[in-house]
């Protein structure tokens, strides 16, 4: 049972170390909104969202005021729209009409993002899936709050290379359609492998078909809290060993791991309280707590800074992948101790534009896309919020997606690509997205071609260890 005393103990984390509840996300099933008539489908979607989520924002604000816990975002995730629109959508423009309806509903209830303009195509694409995918550039260009995700692979099914190749083109088209905003549409589009269906974090959130009609998921984030705990740990180690010439003055890995785990436990308990309160007040079942160290551009709220505390000079230096693996594992262990309902991604995010420390590492020449790819083998997600030259070929983007999907497929983990080919920008330029999305240096991309590889089509088979019946 959680009591208020546990929250009071975290006041310092909230006031000085950037602890926040990053999002309360209401998941809503729209399966019962499907109809053969597009107008009727849109009316049902709008009515259901605005009815179920009408008090979501107010409830989040009330809880935040009462408990003194910052709740940064209130969001909605919905059933993958390719399933809902399959009976009424005949052309990509029909899906755009649904996107506009979703955006209008999101604006009405006051949430900042709505995720689920999505399709699950890890083994193959239906006609509806393909229509939705082809509608994404226009849908993201004409809406403000819609996020889109496409799952192109899984450990069980392999990688749908037809979808991978298509997504290379779609990302380029989305960049072009939103070039007046520095290709911002691509920041709301993610390509996934092994997507979880209970993820409250955008842009990959959607409401899985195995979920209840409506649920409450909470995403908690606290990179600054973990950083502070590690700084205090090493400061204490130095004090206790001042008279020892043999000591390095550093806590060993056992102490380091225990510190991260205990800190993650405390952070998760805050999220648990918020989730239970929101669930009770909204009359919607509690789903999961996602304890992901999701950074922001704020100074001190950085996963990169945690890696520096662990001991690397800059993210990208030798030892970075091992440090990130350690961090990710201990965060999960601490979260699982604190709540029986830890889910989603839960670990460390390494987005470039949203993490000032990562930006600094790129600008110092320590961090490349290739090293980031290696780090995604052990982090929570993948290549996230990476800005690249606008003239990067669609086939190269497809190759990057294929590489990242292969990491997820073979390692039985979620991986993703949220990459932004910024029209008119090249290496050496920077792009400003604003808010939580931050800014990013344009990173160089390998110039050698993979066109023959991605043009083959078909499906890369699932690995042998996927067969577990």
C-alpha cells in the first residue's frame, strides 16, 4: 500500500532533480467505432474519445496540485487506426479524414498528443494497412497532435522488408510535406520492431487489441534523480577512503548498481501513486507503469550525464555500451521491485535532440549513428530523434530501419527508428524543434548504398530461437 509519506520523501527529487511524471496516457479501444460509412466512423471516434477522456487533463492537473508532483503530459493512445478504418477507407485521403477527426478530438479534450495512427505489418500488409501508411505524410502535415507508428517486424514473425522499403519513402515524403517546419512531421513518426501494446510514450504509443476498453498507463521519468544519486554515491566513497592510498575513491559496480536500483524503486513508487489515483478518479482500470529514463533538454535531465557519472568521458567513448546496459538493467530491477505492473519500455532512452548531453557528445565528435546503433542493443528503444541530411536517399533510411529491426528481432527486444531527414539541412547545420523535442545537430550518414538489399522485397525470416511452442 502506498502512502503519502513515500511521496513526501521524494520532494527533493521533484524540486531539485527534475523528477516528474512524464505522462498520464489513457488508452482507448476504437474497435467498436468501425463502420462501413466513413462519416459514421469519424462521428463514433470523436464521440468515444471526447466522452471517455473529457476529464483526463483536469484529473492530471488536480493530482499534480494535491500531491505536488509535476505531471508534464496528458495523452491518449488508441487502437491502431488501420484496423478501425479498414471497412470504410478506400483511398489514403479517407484515412486523412480520420486523422483530422482524431486531431479535433485531441484538441477538444486538451491532450498534447494522441498516438495510434498506426499499423502492425510485421508479417504482411493488408490493403488497409498500406492505405494508412501512404496517408501518413499528409496526415502528419495537416494535424498538430497526431503521432504515427508502424511495426515492421518481430521476433516471432521476422521483418517485413516490403514495409521497411515503403517506410523509407514515407519518411522522406513526410519530411518534404513538413519542410516549412524543419520536417517536424518525422519527429511524430516511428518505425518499430517488437512494439509493446501498452506503451504510454509517444510517438510509438497505441492501444493494443488485447487491452481493456479503456485503461490508464503512466510514464515516469527521472534521469536527473539517478544522476544526483550517483554523484552522492561517489562523493561518499571519496570521503570514506581519504586515508587509503590504494583506493580509487570510486564506488565499485556492486554499490553503483544498488544505488541505481534503489533510486528507480523510489521513482516508480511515485508513478504508482499517480496511476492509482488517476485510475480511481477516472473510473478506468490501471494498466502499467512505464519507468523509462526519458531525458529532456533541461540541464541535468540527461541520460548522457548518467553515463558520464558511471565513468565515460563522453557518450560514445569505449565502455559506453556496457555502462548503458548496466543502467538499463538496474532501472528495470528497481521498477519491478516497486510495482507489480511495470510494462511498456521501462529503461533508458537515448534520443539525441531531447538530451543535451547527447547533443554535446555529437558535437564533440564522440558519438556517431553507428555507435548509437550499438547502444540500442542494450537500451530501451533505438535510434531516436536523430536529424540527418535532407538529401539522404530513402533506400538508406530503409537500410537503417532494417538494421535496427534486426537488432530487435534477434535480441527479442523493442527497437525503433525515429529519424528526421531535414529538408535543406546538411552536416554542420542544426535544427530547432522546440519544447521537449529540443534541437539537434545534423549527423552524417554512411554514404555507401544499400539499394540492392532493400529493393529485394519479401520477408526476412524469424530467427530460430523464435520457435518456442
